[in-house]
């Protein structure tokens, strides 16, 4: 009988799961309180402009970094370095004694 995911989880996995779910619930409570307590607050036009500017800059940085990632992957910049030895080694370098 194959083991299910719940039977494979140890104590550490359960602790991590409980902590992460607790953080999710706490975040939801804070968002709810912030949303309901800020109901009567008006945002000025400069606030909307600053928010739009921040969103546009964040998107531009994200798109730019993703474009660089794809470019470097396509051009082979992500490959591990390889030593390329010169083909026309002179006779002097072949006969030179090695130093230790």
C-alpha cells in the first residue's frame, strides 16, 4: 500500500505547516482591520499618482530583469565556464620546464 503525503510528514513538517498557516491567518486579520479602519480616509490625487508611478517602475524592473534572464539563457551566458586551450601552441612553450 503506497504511503500518502500525510503519513510521510514528520513532526518538523507539521510545525512548519502550522506556523505558515498561522502567518496566513494573521496577515488576513491585519488586512481586514486595515481595510475596515481606513474606510473614511480619502486619498489625494498625488497619492494615486505616486502609487501608479511605483507600480509602473516595479513592472519595468520586473520585465527588464526577466528579459535579461531570457537573453543570458539564450546566448549561453548561464553555462559553466570551459577552458579553451589555444590550438597553435609554440614549440618553446612545449619544451619549457614546468615550475612547481
